[in-house]
């Protein structure tokens, strides 16, 4: 052997030894990190097949048998170098300039030894020889491994034979790995990984035509189908997957590609509908074959570029700058990022179901093979921001919008995310911004996947719809009414708010109740939970009253329609609190009364009474009868037993009927307004108020008083030391009192200015007070301050009537109560005087030291001369009756019962004179009417002649009554003339019937005579015409007719007309009140003329 051969042998020996050491070291690493590399074996075999593929492509078989796994392909034969690399593994070969060869049995192929360190290799060389040998990589150290490799080479060379290749299945190369039980899982995992990624494998490798996988329980053939364009840059590859006896199943890969880079995603199709297939844990980066360490890479799609330079272990890329700057892998990855965004947009535009998932990024880890700062910026600029701005989100309204313009519900829990979506969807126009409900959680995941790459938190993204953001919006709406406006037409705002509250509670975000105004108060405003209290059952009307007083009572009360259980823990607000505040507010408002005060005060009062809260009435301001439209007369209720005399009077509707008639005798400013009785008419409730001591239901009451003056019915002792000493009761005594009767400007003072009130007071006392309080005018002995005992009346109201000048005389003058002053008071009020002087009234007059006889005399005789004449006449009557008192009473009684008796006595003497007088007066009236009317075309004629007349008053001719008729052919009037010296004019039944029958044209003419000697000259001055006398008589005539039919009691007086029935004679007495204000002759002529000309009504 030459020296050169020796040198070459030495070099070869060293190379083999070094290779053995490298292989041993690499195998050791593989087995130490088996989990990391265990699925790579199948890809390394496929890489071998691809590298050996002919122009038409290569088919691959992978067969798992019980005791071995066999890999076959029909690629081109082995070159001698390839065999050498296979056995000795000199180095890992890459040809960057030629993508046809990915590797040549370098360290990648060693990964297949995770299955077995011995492999039976079968194939042929490019010289046409066949071989079949055992490739042995066993050895505990490098030397043993070197010996095994040398033995493998020897076996290879020994197996080389000439002749045709034995390929029953059409394959040219076979690798058979023996299996042991503990390695079966590695094999099955690799086969499963192959099938899962088969679609991508075929899409990225044009030279691999098909895969055939056989396992003990299945057989699968996967092959390429048709590739169709989707768009100018995008295509869809069909991959058929079939099993014996079953129809083939199509799988599809959509991809965008240029000369170097492909970005793909597996899709599924049913008819014309496409969807994103379930991705699973697939590698995200391919260099024709998957880099198995990229399963958790950020992209949601698969990126392939055969010019990517993997790391030595062929599981990841190098994405870190080198000395020269940016690595080429980084440049290629930037282009791939653009494609990934374009594929997501394409999926959205095509309407693929699940397209939203292509916008999601996976977490960015701190990989040692990635420059994370560069990659984060890349994803933001080339993926996230383009997608945020692209119309890739399908809304619930059916339109595509950019995510940045949308509202994406953000929740970790899909159920809560849908709940938030449901709430927001009911907001007006929200469907145009919300993603489809079934994609809501997907888009939420997308946002959360983007956030780690962005400077702001996911919750701060404009498109993020968080529960907090929704709550802030609701809080800004401010009121339930506004919430209703912001929601859809059919959405109940209360139900919607309850749903919101439920979601807040369910997701444990109850702090939002304190941060935002989300809870409706009963006033309709939205409040924070810290601003609300629970309604403990406050009456609704009380709330209304409080709010009318300016108290925002409902504003801090939880709306009772709220259902969240947390609200039950709110501090309660009691009715007592509201009541106290309202009462104080009413008192404050009473200091500056406005137009609404009265209505509020009455309503509040009624509420307190109806709800048995009368204890709250102490100090309560009330309206009195002194209230006017311009001014509120106020008083204050109290119940101080020491001030019982100052107790207010209830509304007059609560008083006894007789007391109501004289209500003006009592101070309006101390009497509750009638508004209270109108609002509260229940007598029992008013009795309850009175029993509590707030008001009096009757101006007449019993009380205890001190210092009651003694009214002297006998001389009282006067001290020489002090003649001004008043005799008053020393101790408290029970008295009968009238409310505020003694007060200045009230009670008795109110009488001093009005005769009508004075009469009403006396009749009220006589007919009511003394009837109800029958012992009021009884006298009682009591100790006097002077040290002695005297008698006093029980009626305290009598004292001021006894010692004050209270009887009005007219012209602002008053007098004390005397027979003269009382008689003057009752002038023209004979009937009222009779009521006063009868029954209990007599006792009242006696107590006032007024003689009934004196009063009666002064009532009928107005001056002293008349009274003397009357006394003289009475004396004559007494003498005529022989001083027989009973006879005098009989005469008086008859005269009283039959006032016409005296007229009958005078009738025979005066009849002729009266007829003559009346004839002259009637003729004078006739003359005056003719004189005034005939010049105007009206005739005045005598008519209505009859025998039923009143001799004393009627106009008679030949013992027949005459009625004058005034007419002009179109209109007529009947004029009946009567002359009278008294205050009444009498009409017969016939006259009354005539007046009523012709009531619209019947005129009664009364000539008032001062004496029987009145001359004709005064007729024109004194005559008065009553044009509506028929209307006045009509109701009395009806009573008369009813009386005739039934003989029941009849109403004998209506207004100024009185029915007088004496024996069989019936007369209608017309009082002077009917005719003293009648028309004068001049006025009646004018009235008749106008009536006949049609300008006015005759009435």
C-alpha cells in the first residue's frame, strides 16, 4: 500500500469515527427528548419520498403491521452518495437554491430510529442494481455504533444484485422498522399526525400525489383532487380521503400563495356553504413539511415557505436577527403575515362559517427562536390593525363592518357573553354594531387574543363592549324613561334593567352598583346602590304628599319592581321618617304659602286621619274659613287641655244643622275650611279627631272656667274700699260656652254690625242652644272673689250679652239688650219675634232682664202715643169683658187665629165708603193708563167683570169687579187694581187663578194708602205695578188645590204670598215685599209699550 493510500485510509477512518460520534450524540439527544421529536419520524420519511419523487410525483405507502411498520414510495432509485449518507450520516444537506430537495438523510432521518435502531432497507441504485440490507444504528458508544455502521455498509454491498426489482405494489423503496410494544404509541401518534395534516401536506407539496395508510383497523387513501380558484390570488384544493367499501370524503384547503409563500386553512363544505374546519393542534409553520415545534405559534392559519430556514432540530424557524441584520426568515414571515390577514378577510367576504376564528391569535410565548418585540410589532401592524379596520365582522343586522366600528361583548364565559349580547341587542340600533350572537364569544376571544400585542388593555379597545361600559352608558341615560327611549319599542325598561342586574350579580361584578347609577328609584331616576334605600311599605299617597311638598321621597327609594336579592339588604326607609319630614315641610311651607298649599294641606290632613296618625296633627297648620283666593287664612291644630277654649272649630259641615245657619257668628279664622269636610265627610272620623281634642264639632260646649262674672239678679255688695270690684267666681266652675263668643271681633262682636246676625243669634239661642242645653240658664251658687257666695248662670255666653252693647240700631250704633232695642231689631220680623218670645226664648229674655210684656207692646206699638192708645183700648176691652181674663184671652185668641175678624166688625160700616174709594182710585188708574197709552195706539178697556171680589180693595162697578185690558191687536195685558192701607193686598181664588192663567200678561196694581182719607192726587205717586204676580202666586195656588184634594197640611206661605183660609173664605195675601219695589206708573207704561212693540218680555 502506498503512502498516499495510507493517508487516505487514515482520513477516511477519522471521518467515520467522527460521524459515529456525531450520530451517537444525536441519537442520545433524540431519546432524551423523545416527547419533542416522537412525531417527526413520519415527516422525515415523507421528506425522503418527496426528495426522490420523479417529475410526475410520488406516491407513499405507510403500513402498520403487528410487529413492524413499513414505509414505501415509488420514487427514483438511490444514488451511491445517498446510500452512503443513509448509512453513515455524514452531514445534513440543504440546497436553498433548489427547493426540489429538502434534505438527504441527515440528522432528520435519524429521528426515525425512535421507532427502531435497526431498519430493513430495500431498494435499488441508479445503476440498476437491487439491494436489501439491515441498517443498524445500535451501539452503547461511538465505537460500537461505528462497527454497526460498517457492518451495515458491508451488508449493503453484499446485497447488491443484478436483475429486475421485486415491487409487487409498484414501489421502489421500502423502510421496514420492527416494532416492540412500548413503541406502538409513537407509531400511532405519527400516523394520526400525518392524517390530520395530510390536506396541508398535499397542498404544499406538488410532488406528493397520494398517501396510502394501512393500520390494523383501517385503511385510508388520501390523494389530491381538483384545485379551483376562489379569487385572483386564492384557491381551494380538494383532497379526497377514502377507505375500502366507503364513499370518499372530501377535505378542502383554502390558500393564498405567491411564488414562495402559501397561507392556508382547512375548510369544510356542504353544498355551497363553507366553514372553517376544526384546526386542532396542528403545526403553524411548514417548510413543505410541518415544523412540529410550531403547534403553539401565534397564527390561526398555516404558513408554508420552502425557503424558510429551520433550526438544526428542524422543529422551528430562526426568527432572530443575525449579525447582518434581519434574518431572511423574518422578511419572509412579514409577507406571510400579510397573507394571513388577507385570508381572514377572504373568509369573511366569502361568508364562510367560523371565518371570525381566522382573526384570532394565539399567545406570544418567550420562545428562544423568536424576536418577540419584532414579532409583536409585526402582528400589530400587518395583522391586527388591518383586520380591525377591515369589514370582516358580520353583524346581527346582517351587514359586514369593521370590528373597530362594532360592539363586541367581552366576557370569559360564553354564557355570560351571550347574556351581555342579549341585553345590548335590545338597545336601539345596536344590532348594526353587534356581531352575530353565535359569533359573539368568538369575537370576544379575538379581542382578548389581540390585547397582549396592543398598548391598551382589551377592555379599553373601542370595540370592546364590557359590562362596565354598558353600565356606564345606562348610568348616562339617567332615568327609566330615557332607558325606555334608548331600548326597542317592545322592550320593557324595568324588565331590561332587572336582566342587567342579574348579569351583574351572576358575574360577580356587584361593585358596578356602587360605581354607576343603574338602579331605578321610585322617582324614575337611576341611582347608585349607595344612594338608595328599601321601601318598608310606605303608603303611596303619603309619598305623593311628601313630593308635593318638595321632598324627593321616591328619589332615594328602590323601585319595588327590582328583583335582585342583593337589594333586599338595603337599609329600609320607614313611613315614620317620611311622615316626620313631610310634616316639617308643611310647617315650613306654611311660612310662605303658594297656590298649591291648600290642596296639599287638606290632602295631608285627610291622610293622617284615615291612617290613624292623628297624633301627628299636634302643631299641624290648617286652612280656615278665612281663606280666600288671594290669601290663605291659616291656623294651627293643637291639643293642650289647658287651652281647651282656644280649640278650633271643625268645618261647619260637621256642626249641628241649626249651628250651620249661624256660622257667620263664629270667627272664620278659627274655623277649619269647608274643604276639609268636602274631602273627609265621614262623621265617625271627625268624632275621633274631636275626641283627641283637636277640634270642636259644635260651637256649643261645656267647659271649666274661673272668674265667671255674676250677673246680678239682686243687689251685689260693693266694697267701700274699691267700688270697682267685680264679683267673679273664685274657683273653676262648669259652664256652657259658645266658641270664641266673648273674643273681640268674633262671636258677639260679629253681631254688632248686622241686624240680621243679631236676630239669627237670638233665634239660635232660643231654638237650639237652650233646647240642647236646657239647664244653661239655671243659676248655681258659687264662691265669689269677694269672699261671699252668689249665684251665676251656667251659660258663660250670657255674660257678654248682659254687659255689652251689642244690639245693632243702624248707623253704626249699638245698644245693650233692652225691650226697646230688641223690638226695633225685630221690626218687620213678626214671625221671628213670635219664635223668640215663645218657649225657651222667654227664659233668655228674662235672663237678659227684658220684660216680655214690654217687648210685646213695643213690638206692636212703635211710639209712646201708640202704646198709650193701645193700653187705653186694652183697658176698654177689659172693662167690656167685665175684667174677665178668660174672655179677654178668648177674644185675643180668636183675633190671632182670624185676623179678618176685626175687619168683619168694621165691614158693614166701612163697606160703602171702601167701594166708593176704590172706584175712584180704580177710575183714576184707568184714566192715567188711557192718558199714557192711547196715544201709542193701545186701548184701555174694562173687562173681566165678575162677582168674586174683595170689597175692601177691589175696583168695583155696580157691585162687580172691573179688570182693565190694555191691547193693540197683537199683544194685551190685564191690569187688576187694588187699594190697601196695610202691608198685604188680598186676592180671591178666582183672581188668583186668573193671575196664574194669564201670568205672562197679568199685572197687579197696588195703591198704597196711608189712611182711608187719602186723596186722588197721590194715586199717580203711590201706585205700584207687579208684572210677575202670577208667577209668585202659582206655587201657593198649587198648594191650595192640593189641600182641596187631600185635606192634608198645606204650605201656607211661599215668598211674599200667603194662603189665608177662614171658614169657607179663601184669600191669597200678597205681602208688601212683592209690591213695594214694584214699577211706578211711568215705568210700567214704558214696559207695556216696549212689550207691545216686541222689544222686551212682559215679565
